[in-house]
C-alpha cells in the first residue's frame, strides 16, 4: 500500500513533538526505512531524540535534523538559500509547525501572541511553501501537505488569532491548488480535530492540570491518527489529490466544546 512512498524525501516542520514527530516515525515505519526525512523545529535535542528512535528501529532511514525558528522569516529565507540542493530533492513538504497561546478575548490578546501565532502558523508556512513550490513547479512533481484545523472552519471564543491563522491556511491551500491545477503537484489540506499532543500544554503555559482537562472532554485522537491520514493522502496514486481531509474524534462535531477549555 505504501510502496509509492519508498525512496521519497519528506520535509516535516514541527517534528520535535506531537503530529510532526508521529508523522516522521510513521513514514519511516511504513516504508521500512526506505525514506529520507528532513525534520525541522526549534528544539534540537527533541529532534535528535526522534532521529535516534527511528534510527534504532530502522537504521537505514536517512534523517537530517535542523533547528530553526519558523516564526523568523529571515531565517527561513537563509535556510532556503543554503539548502537548495536538498529542496531540489524534496517530494513531500509537510507544513505542520504551529501553536496556540492563551484563550483571551479580542481586546485583551497580548500583542506578542498576535505576532507570534501569525508569524509561526501562517507567515512561516507561506514563506517555506513559496521556496519549495518553485522547485516542485520546475520539476512538475511534489506534494504540499498543510496542517490547518477544524478551528479554521469553526472559530471559537478566545481563539481569534489561532483560528484565523488556520482559516488563512485553508485559503492559501485553495489558491495554491488552483494555481497548480495544470501540474502534477498536489495540495493536501489536513484538518485535525482534538489531538492529544503538547498543544494544550503550550496553550496553557505548561499548566498540566489545564492541559489534561482539555483531553478529558471526550476521547481525543492520537498524533498517530493524524500521521496515518497524512501518509494515506500522500500515498494515493498520482491521479488522486486528497484536497481536504478532516479527522475528528468520534465524539467531536464542532469546536463549541472549546469553551470548556477556558
Ligand atoms: N493538537 C490538536 O488538537 C490540533 C488540532 C488541530 C490542528 N493542530 C495543528 O497541528 C500542528 C501540530 O501541533 P501538535 O498538536 O502536534 O502540537 P505540538 O505537540 O505542540 O507540536 C507543535 C510543533 O510545532 C513546532 N513549532 C512551534 N513553534 C515553532 C517555531 N517557531 N519554529 C519551529 N517549529 C515550531 C514545535 O517544535 P519546537 O517547540 O521544538 O519548535 C512542535 O514540534 C499545529 O499546526 C497545530 O495547530 C493541532
């Protein structure tokens, strides 16, 4: 089923935890290590742990880990300039890095939260995608996987900035798909519902009680559930484009439940 992924080169942002980490591990597992992974995030030590875990289980997996702060446009542009050879080998870009901070209503949102969420979740994703799609276009091949969220379709009180970054990712993905319609490049948007990761802890400044409560509303998805969706989408035959894939816990139908996170 995953034969088509063997030999591919995959770049995953936010691979130091949660969905990105699970995606890296699952790509390696389903290809039996016959894959090249480029893993980006800020925490180099965590990336090295992911690398070690995969290499221990599947030693033939090729893995490059690089620390980068994707909220910094200049750093992404520099990364692009110094990694052109690698970019020209990429088959799949998984734009996964992102976070939410706080649950303040409009009027009370710290400006630093506004800029940090927009810079990381949106500007970073746009900047990296612009660099990579040039090469995809030239080679007439490649998959762009954008991780948005149900929150972009169903924004909630206290989540204005996070939700708008996810709505914007949907818009960006739609336009990209239209612009690449006459090529073999596929634009895949994955919209997760509640997934148990470090996400809630990051949102609540490491407050583990608050973070745990988020995942007690109903049984959340695991990061592996989303990883499998990403891997399934990118392993479809070349004539199939999974344009949007929303994956929700069975007992989640909207983001209204997010009110319970406050
Ligand atoms: N969990 C959910 O319920 C849920 C639902 C819908 C969508 N999502 C989306 O899924 C994606 C992954 O989140 P997750 O749930 O897996 O959360 P997570 O466990 O907190 O992972 C977030 C990842 O993003 C990276 N990241 C954050 N800021 C970064 C920056 N400035 N530069 C580089 N990397 C950065 C983090 O790495 P470092 O800290 O090492 O930099 C980490 O690897 C996010 O886009 C999130 O919005 C999550």
